[in-house]
């Protein structure tokens, strides 16, 4: 593996997932005993260098059929009935396995193969180079990418509200983001990944999976993590050298797609906030966004030219 696939995401030194049926069952029991009780309150949390927190990491085992979804659901429900796990943790976990996982399978079978070509916002951008090497001053992105590069894994909130959010705000072509996801994650399998990347993350399906784009500024990441404490960028700023790129591109995204999102009732508050900004503020945001794009495109071109 190291000789043939040494440059692929993940590492033999950090690989710890089970590869047999017996070990997969032991992994499930260990999750239910040790981490499930804390899953509910912390399932959307992020913390520096805490790779797995209370997450199960069962997705790969399920997708490879080392475990059956019913076993996971029954184990969690049994823990609740025995008083070993609280309702919010069991509900959150069961909803992901029995609810979301089965839902996205239905989406895949109903809308493929054309689903992968959906592009509601008409985004055509390339992925910046840090989606491949993790080299960026954005602390949250760097931390998530360290996880991906070391383990071929990132928990769902890092995927959706850090890496996926950035790709959406930046204007990455949805199919490119999906292909990147398929290349980088240990648990990536098409029927699971497509509705999550094209639909949930990028809103490229125009509302089949979700009812609104999951777009947010750096302030969201600041509320849900401690990443911003150790970052040179300020989550509350959209302009200036220390402005958080998430915040800059958040406002630019709202402007770029104003006509497509203004009629979405769940986006009313965000659209109104955008419309309150002066022309001068919006021009400064556009200049900052353009400067970041030029810098990152130059870095990407330089790296590709050295290959």
C-alpha cells in the first residue's frame, strides 16, 4: 500500500479502522459504550486537533457492508432503553443512520444519472490548492484538511460547514467538489456522496435535498469551534488584510446569487442584511474577494507548473 498508493490521502501509521466483521462489531460496541452518550450535545462541535470527538466513524464500515444499519440502530436504542445513553444522543445517531442515510439513497435512485450535472448557481470555479495540500492560513480549513490528509476522514460538520461551505461560497463547480470528495474520503461511495455534495453541501440541485443553501460567514465557525482563536483572520470582518475569507465570500456569494435566493423564505434574514450594506461596502468586499481569488489562482498555477 505504501509503495503503490503512498501519495493518497490517509496513512498506514494512522489507520485504525477494522477490516473484519468481528472487529467491526467490536468497534460498534465500543462507540455505543464510550462515545454515544456524548454524541448528542457535541455532534456539531469542532475543536482544534480533536479529530473524531464523539463521532462513530461507522460510515466506512456500513458502506463496505461490514455492518448492517439495523445493527447500529438496535445497538443505540438498546443503550437508551438500558439507561446508558441519553435520548438526544440516540435520536441524533439513529436519525443519521435510519433517516438521512436511507433518504439520500432514495434521492440517488430517483435523480441519477443527471443529478451529478446539476449546477443551480452556475458555479464554474476550480478548487484552491489547499484542498489538496492543506496549506492555508485559515485555521479551520487547515485543521479539517489535516484530518483528511492524515485519516481520509473528516466528521460531518467539517465536511458541510468548513470544506463544503468554503467551496460553495468560493464558487467551485459542484461536480469538481464532488469528484474531490470521492477522491479524498475513505467512506466515499457514489450513492451516499452525491446527494450530500451536490445537494446538501453545494445546493446545486436547487432544493431537492435541502430547502436553503447552507451558507454562513466566519461567525458561524467562531460560534461552533475554537478555531478562530488561533487564526490570523477575524471572523467578523469582510474587508481588509485580516478579514476572514469565509466572511468575505459569504457576502459576495449573497450578491452573486441575489436573484436566485431572494425568493427563498428561509433566506429572507440573510438577504435583508445584504441589502442593508452600502455600495461602498459591497465594492470593498468585491475587491477583497477578487484579490483572494487572484492570489489563490496564482498559487494553484505555480504548483501545477512545478509538477
